[in-house]
C-alpha cells in the first residue's frame, strides 16, 4: 500500500541548543495521520471493542481515505 509519503516532513530546523539542524526527519506517513484522525471517533463508537480492533479499523478508514484521495488525483490529471 502506498502510504502517500510523509505528513509532516522536516529537513532542517533548530536543535534543542539553538543550533541549526540539517538532518532529515521524514515525519509520520499520511496514512498514519489519517488513521490518527479517525481514531477518536472510533474509540467513542464502541466501548467494548479491543484496542487492536480499534487500531485496525482506524487503518481501514485511512486506507479508504487514501484510495479516495488517489481517485481525485487521477481525476485531476485526466481533466
């Protein structure tokens, strides 16, 4: 599955001592971010669900969102 790349990449910034940091941090994937956004709603839906089931469902929603997003990108390129 293509996770569509990083959600919050960073190539530079200040370190904790005020110096400039040139290291690359890819951040979380967009898939992870989408799953995290779905998670609060899923937790509130079923208090009897186990943690692994809720996490699994969050990624199902994330995958569905990525698939829809990819359709939109395909639509834009064909226009």
